[in-house]
C-alpha cells in the first residue's frame, strides 16, 4: 500500500507531462471550425458609407465563384499588417475578396479603406456585437475564409494573410476548388 502512495505522484506527473507535451505540438493558428464544409451563415449586411448601395455583402453574393471572405476592423492592428497583401492578391485577379467590417463604426471602416486602399469587391458592415462574425465562428480579426462556388466554407485562416500564406495555403486551395 505504501508503495502505491509513493508511486501515485510519479504517475500523476507523468500523465500531466504527456498532456502538456501533446499541447506543445499543436499549432495555435489551426483552431477547428465547425463551419468547414458547411454553407456560409445567412447574412445580408449593409454596405459601408460611400461604397454604393449594391456593395454590401449577402450570403447569395458568395455563390457562383470561389471567393475569400476577410474579417477586419479599423481598430485591428494586425489588419494593417495584412492589408498590403490583400491589395496584391486583388491585383492578381485570381479570386474576389469580400470584407466584413467587424465590430466597427461603419464611418470609421469606410475612412480606413479610403486611407489604406480597398481590396474588396463587396464589404458588409457588422457593427458590435458583430452577430454575423459570431455566426462565422470568428475569434478575432483578421480571419479569412475560403468559400467555394456553392457558398460552402472550405478553409479558415486565423491571423494576417501574407504572401507566404497566399502561396502555400490559400492559392492551392483556390486552384483545387476552381477545377
């Protein structure tokens, strides 16, 4: 009996060590999404001021062509880092990029795009509490979704998109979906 009492802390420590070692091998950018292989959430977001009445974002806009949906906000520091890359991706003309201005004053979102450039084909305003982004399962900005021709979410990228992410991850997925 005494041996078991001495062995118990060692067994507990070994179990905890295995648990933490497994956690160290996980990529924090690869959070599972319940929406992968499911239709985009129903939405009909109004456009930002100054972009035109027909430039908001609705679920129906995400059908017919593979597209990217980028969640951003004028308050988001990482979105500033990502923005030049979105401009480059737009210039490539491979895929339309749609934006959701999340938890933001629509006027501020419009000013931000005017200042930094507008890579988006359509932008919907999703002010606080950001119900549409919550429906997408967004945990923070920026996040980018690859949506297929049928309006089905095929991939979710958490964090800023740069050319490495574009070349190694997003572009191959888009090419495959376009076949």
